[in-house]
C-alpha cells in the first residue's frame, strides 16, 4: 500500500442517537464511540471528513422494491398497529424492530456508502470509509438480521457505473447473505464471505458449495468456519483465498465489510480474533492497491467495536497507534485496562483443525480454478454519478434524478459481454 493514498471518511454526528430498543444488541452508539476514539488519536488530520448526504427514496429503490421502501418510509412506533400485515410481510418487528427515526438512520448509513463509492468513481479518493455502513443482511423486499436497507448493494451498484468488476469481501462472523443474493447470477460482482457456519448459526447460509448460479456460477465464494478461530488460523485461509480471487477475478474496485462481531469476546460471536488479527485482513486487502470502500457491519460488544474500527482507520492511514487509549468521551467503557488491543481468550478451543482449514481452502481454490479468466465487460456510456453534498446543484430536477437511477439499473442489467479474455 502506498503512503500517498487519499482517504475520505464519512460520519454523521446524529448516528449515535438512534436506538433499536431496550435489550437489543445492535447499538448505533458504537459508531459514535469509534469516531470519538479515532478523533482523540488524531487520525482525523490524515483524511478528508464528510457528512454524508441522506440517501433518497429513489436511491434506496435502486435495489429495494418500491413497496418495501415506501413501508420503511412511513412506519413508526406510533402507527405499527395500522400496518400489522406489512410488518409480518417485510419481517419487521422482532430482530428488526420499529424504532424512532429508523428511516433517517438507514438514509445516513446508505448515504455514506453511496457517497464513498462516488468519491472512488470520481478518483477523488483511493480509499473511502463509512463505519455506519456494512448492513449486509437486508434483502430486496425484507429486513433481516438487524439490517433494513442494504447500503453495500447500493454502493456496489454505484461502483458498477465505472468499474467492470467489483469484489466484495466480508469478514463479519455472519454470512453476507443479502449481498451474495443480490449478485448471485452476475459475473460482474464476486462476493467472498468468511463466516461461522453450522450449529443453526444465523443466517444459516454460506456453505462452501454455494457458488452462484447461471452467469454468476463460481462468483460467490464462501469460506465456512467453526468456533474459536484464532488470528493465525484465520490468516492461513484468508490470505491465500484473497490472493487467488485477485488473480482469477481481477477486480477494478473492492468493497470490504469489517463486521467486528468476529472479534474475541463478542456478545453474539464465537470467534477468537484480536483487533490486530482482524486488522491484518484490512492490511492484506489494501496491499493490492485497488480503489477500496471500507464499511462497518456487526459487532455487539461495543467497546471492542470502537477499538477495532479506530485501529482499522489507522491501518488505512498507515499510522501506528499507542496501545494506551487516549482520553476520550467514553473512557469509562474501556475499564479495566484502557488498552486498544485485545488478548485472545486462552480458554476458548479452536474447533478449526489444521486439516479442516486445509480442506476448506483447497475446495475454495479448486472452485476458483473453474473460472476461465476474468469476465470481459463492454462498458457503454456510463450514467452520471450521484451527487455529493458539496457538489449538488440546488436546482437539480427530480425527474432527472429518477432518470439517473433508471439508467444505472439498465447499465448493470444489460451492459454485459460475457466473452472470456
């Protein structure tokens, strides 16, 4: 990774105010904690900071159905009784509760991811970060796994306007099912997910045999893992798989989802990765020097999420951080040691034997060998990129915005040439 990389970072100060409800493990406050930590480490001096535009309804409908998006826009805790059938239909109510300001929260999350993609497309940044993004479970017509709007899919659709091939990598402990499903039949997006699989673990998908379908066969890559995986074991699979993916697929842009629930001690997780081990994945991906969008995701022990994303921001900036945490607004969360780095749990067994990991790795590499070279794409004239806040024309015509989205969909669906190189 070159030290001259231009980095942009998206953050909205309102994001930490949203609240899923009492006892719910998803806490947007963790994003504010991570932001405060990286500010107090001085990392803000090394990157351009933007407040994201709120994603508009039309932008959300580039992936999600209009009926579902309309429901999200109108549902509130006060009118739930009037929408009982839709709540059930769209899987909203339990894991994905209705809470105050929820539509605004999705707009912020998706707006940062789309905005990061626009910056990459315009070559105004080499790396874009949006820790409020990474909500990988949301489906076209339903909420899932604490996720309602799939900001990742929306960002990838934006990148596809300018990039022939986009690689998606997911290091959340849960399978990146919503993103995989969205691109399951195309060869312009390869999805690669490293996740816990088996024992009825959510979402229950992501077998190594799930490869994609039709034109997208072998463009979905799944690396199923077991409880207790360590930094060393994770690295032994992650790096050779990503190397083969880069060689076979030849992406022109990367989206990396950095869900922190794969860390040791996570409230919902069962891996044994340290902050440093998790960050090694970021470092490895960035070593390929491709335009990269870095997003958040899961993570339910919030003090560790803050540690992880502050550290990975430093990894992006190639800056070393002291292990002693700087004074910050949430210092009391980090008792008793006030350290940046975590120690692995010595009493947790690693159920991923060397032979198991080697077998999974060889199966994945063999699947990748089935690719006959990267797909060649005939790029027609690209639709205009979405506007960012500082460049938006106040007189922009609403119909013109709708037309942009219509052509963006057409560009993805029809401008494909599947001749192999």
